[in-house]
């Protein structure tokens, strides 16, 4: 093999299959648009990436919409998916710590194993609830880098979109203008919808609520709600009878009616608490695709704001 052929072989080995096809076609005088293969750890990140990339990307999510993203099985089929990927986008803040490293190792894909083939989407945002001291298992499921459920604030979704756009442009410079157009369309639409959501939720600001898990901190921070207690004794720890009694007393004493709970949470503890305290459980979709009609990010937020609005109206008699 000649030196030139060896150099070409090494160059092609560093490219993904779609890029190899594109290079070969370009060498034959034909311009071919080969979509980037992007794998995202969550459906929220996948939806944002699709909105930006359009036909220039092929996007798959590892965790499903109705699934708890803390607990995903490292399946061989997902390893094969990652094996073919040009880019991995993950939530970060240790949300995927129990399963994503195993998938990356099993995928045997040097592109996504390298830092240049990954995006830690959390680097675009300012995390809430970063512990000030050491974290240990007695504290429950506490994330030492901060609360990882940041995509439930649309302001963070816009920040993540900007980060993803920059990396897509680096990987496929020929599509850079299209990616920027996709980002701008997504964020402009999001800003317009956000104004509607904030106007709709203005009457709730300052209301106290109970939450099952530390999952809605970014959402309530954006909407101005106040989570004063949790159904769980500690994050990820089922409630003890004593803890439930304390929460019931708090709800009765302060007139708190709403209990926030996600679609993938066991409904029984929240329902029992609501029955004892005269409250109402509001089941919120926690991710794109968690319920019917939430196929993209704006639809997810529409559903969340709509369910909260209905619940507040029901508990205040404004229906």
C-alpha cells in the first residue's frame, strides 16, 4: 500500500459511515448531504436537536418519554445504536451515571467515546441545588453536581439549543446556516409560547405546593411556585408513615391542596396523601413523549402548564 493510500485509509477510519459516503461521492463529483447520526440520552434533548437539525440530522433517544431516566437498562441494541453515532448528547449532572458509561464502553465507538463526540448539555445552564458539602448515600438520591431536571424550564431549553447548534455546525459546517436557522426558529417560537405560559400562570405565583420527588425544581422556579415539602422522606427514599403524617399536617395547617407528581412515579403514595389531606394529585408529563400529544418540546410545556392551570382552577373553584 502506498503512503498516500495509507493516509487516506487513516483519514476515512476517523469518519463515520455517512461521512465516508459523502467524501466518496464528493470525490466522484457529486455533492451528497449525509445526515449526522445523533444519539441523545433523553427525549427532551432529542426533540431540541431535531428542531435545530431538521433533515440534516438523524436523532434517536435512549430513554423513552414515559421512562424514569435515572434507571435505563444498558441493552445491546442501544450499544449498537451508539456504535453508529457521530455525536452523543447527554443530560449530565449524573442523571445517567448508572447506565450511560456502560453503554459508551459497550458501543466501542471512538467517536462518542472522545470528548469531541459528546455534548454535556448541562454545561449550558446554571444548576440548582448544588450541595454545599459532601454527599453520601444516607442523604438519599442526591446529585452532587446539582439537580438534573433542568429541561423543564424553557429558558434552559433555549440555552441548550445554542450549545447543540454550535457543535452541529462544527461537525457539519456545510449545514451551519441551516442549523442556525433551525435554532432561531425554535427559540423564537419558544419565546412566544413562553410569554403565553407565563401569562397563564401569573395567578398561581407564590402558591405553595407539595412535590413527590425533587424533580420539578426548575419548573417551579420558573413559574414562581413554592415547594414546601416532599412526599418522599428523602430523594429516592419511599416515605415513612411518620413523614407522611407530617406532610398531611403541613397541608392541613397551611391549606395546601396540590401534590405534583410525574407520570413515571408510583401513584399510590401521592393518592393516599391527597385522600388524607383533602388534596389533589397533579400528574405532570416529565419528558417529551411521556403522554400522547407531547411529541415535541413546546407540546410538553403546553401540557404541563395546562394541567397545572386546570388543577389550580379546580382547587380554587374557578372552573
